[in-house]
C-alpha cells in the first residue's frame, strides 16, 4: 500500500495535467511529497477576486529550491472535477487576502504540478508554459490529502523547515482521517482592505506608552530590537575616558529594565543592532576606528554570555541568522559566517583578504533562501566597491557587481527577485564636501543592473524598504523618496527638514499603507505610503538637542476596527548627555 501510494504520487507529479484530472483518493506520505517536489515555498495571497474567480500569489520564502517565478496569477475556475464536486465555492470560503499558503511544486520545462496547502485545506494547481510565461490554473480541491497533513499553515511551514534541515522526520499519514477541507477563512475587515489599496484611511498617533531614560554622558547609535515580550537596546558611554557600551533588556509592556550586559565593562561602542534567533541574542561591537572587536552571543532571556568571536576589525553590521548560521560584516575582515550554536567559523568572504581582493563591509547582509547578499564601503586599507551574492552554505561567489562609483553603506534589501541598495559618500553624521547619493536596483539572480536613481543630493546610509510595488528610502539630503519598484520612477518625495540616516519602516501588506521615518534632529514622521502626505508627526525630541540615528521598529496588531501599531525609537538628547527610548502607540482605522 505504501509503495503504491508513493508510485501514484510520482505519477501525479510527472504526468502532464489534463483538462480534468481525478481527485486523489489514495494516501500520500508527506515524506514522499517533500522528496519529490523540485521546489517548496510559502506564498501570500496578494489579491483574491472571487468574482472572476482568480488570485495573485507572491512568493514569500523559498524552502526548497529557488523559484524563478515570484508572482503567480491563478485562474480559480477549476476543471470539470471541481465543477462536479462544487470545490470552487468551498475553496473561496477558505482563501483570503494576506493568507499564507505552502506550495509543493514539481517543475519541468513546459509545465508544473502544484499541491497547495493552507490551514488544513489542500488543492491542486496546474502550470502550463505559454511563451516565456507560466499560466497557472486551479484544477480542484484535494480533500483526501488531509490524511497527509491537516494542521495549520504555520505548523506545516515549521515541519517542512525542520525536515529539510535534517532535524526531524515528517509525520506519518493518518489513514483514518476523513477527507474534507479545513476551517473557513475569517474575512478581512473592509476598511483595512480599502485602506491598503486606496490610501484614503489615516493613522492617528494615540499616546506615548512608556519611555526609558538614562542620564549622564550617553548616546545611542544602534536601533532598538523588539522580540516577543522584550526590547533590546545598546547604549553608548560618551565619557572622554570610557568609550564603552551597555546592552539593556527592557520589558516590552512597561519599559522596565530586566538586565544589562557590558562584558565586565569591556564592551566596545555599539553600532550593531541586536538580532534574536532560537532563544539567542547576537550583536557586534565597535565603530570604524576600533579593531579587535567581537560578535557576541547571549541567552536572550537572561543575558548570560554563550560565546564570542573576535575579529581583527569592527562589527558595525547587524548579524543575520538563518539555517543554523550567523552572517555579519566585520569591516576590513569582510563577511563572516559562523555556526550559530557554537560560534565556530564556517567561512569568510573574501577568503583571504589582501590589497587586491579585500573588501570593507559594514553594511548588514541580507539572507534570502540559500543566498547571502552584501556590499562594501571604503576604509584606509580597502577602497574596492562591490555588491555581491554568495552561497549561504559555502560562501562561494554566485555573482558580483563592481560597476559602482559610490560606497555602499545602506544595507541591501531583496524582494520579489530584485535587490535594492543605497549608495553615497560622507559619514553617517557628516556630509562629504561634494555630497552624492543614489539608489541602485539589481536583478537578485544575476546581479544585472535594472535601474539607478541618482536624484538624491546626499548619501543613502539606511536600508531601503520595499513592498509589492514601491521602494522607500531616506537620504542625508533630508528627503524621504518613494520610487516605482520596477522602473525606479519617482512617485513622491517628502522633505523632513534634517538628514535621514536610518531606513524607513513600513506597515500594511502587500503594499504598505504607511511609512515611518525619522529625521536626525528628532522628528518622527508617519506618511501615507501612496501619496507621501503626513499622517502625524512626533516632535517631542525636536526641542531636546536630539540626534536620532536609528531605524524605527514597528509592530502591528490586527483589530476588528482596523489595526493598532507600536512604534519604538531611541535617541541621544541634550547633546549626548542623555538617552531616551520611546514606545508610541498609533491607531489605523
């Protein structure tokens, strides 16, 4: 029985999908589906149109293989089996905008067979090559596949990740489970849907929930990290005789300090923003002038040090953790990849940096599936400029782009197959005597230049923010820019009256409804993502001699009447004699 089930699944993948294909009645082990899928990915429903019927799917995460197609338009009319069994209306009740779906794909030259899973509901999609494009069509529901797996989408995603990583075995099929579909989807509030598409709704700043303050020769250069019930923030000691840092862990609900870490008073100045993964907290130390700096790994709950890794340079980069590895930039050392559990070095890029091959990397890398994307700035030792893509497992080059005339200080962002990175000269706190800046967009698969926007009058130091249709970026020229993601055409720009060095933060999906961006003199703006118009401005810091260098952190909570959003920020005030961290609360409805 098990052998025939595996054979039938293989045939289901390999035989071209006819106009009408029988609904699967035999038992299929999840193990066989995982093994025989050429690609597995999670997607989100960007737009569901029950009237046509059809839907647009956007690839969110590649779990197995890298799917070239990042956007799938699916005809939901179904085949004759779907019509006979009335599957389409049942499936439409179980789909909604923003919903995650896991796709198991057998991809061939001219066709594709897809099993889709979402919250206990299975259905089959067929792909047929039409010229250069793939045409996607629903075949029918697969109620019998509930015997394969019937949990939530999140549970399926976790199982797939764990199995593919070799950490566990997939669950066996439950042959006693009755065929059927999962629970119906809860419809999104019409106001929220309309706001995401028209931009007519408006965000309202309600209140300051709490502030955390430290007084006495201190400043803030790294951004607050919000993870579960905690907030982590690194504070600088600006004393002439003690240039060190302390990492503070705060209670998210109240702002109360839970613990601190300063490595026995030896923690060097922090620019690196912490990162939390699997109960561990990772962060670096050091500014541009520092050497012999470390990457630290702490217990995220207690602050107890697990290990550290010493470099020959500094670690301004924010670590990125993926697939059991931690990747970070380390100045003149280039890029490191360590084992996330032990701190053991796995690879370094460039492998043996010298005057010819060396790169100075301060920007935070971007990990997307099996690829690591990064970029270089300049130092006294190395002036070579490069944007690159590496294999996460080996560190080997996939492509490099060196047709660049400005340093890359703004960390790269990858979304829907494109890579955006900010360029510019000068320092984060001081413009060059001849300031220049740009935003570069490359094909993430090849490194080929797609477009470049050069209208900035100063550098881009922050990470670009990208949604389904637009790119948002701030510049030291004081403007927040919004560009068309495909063409680089300017859609709007907003003057914030002082330099912008942190990256914008977004809320709303698949296209943002609001953009949050901070100017260095202390103003925090919430802008309409479609028009650039002000929703609100937080000015409490503007009269306190503030220096706001950090990127804002935004967390969204869904409500029946819309959304409630938390905004976290920190700044040095009163001319580097005090630091204040805020948690603001906003309502969107």
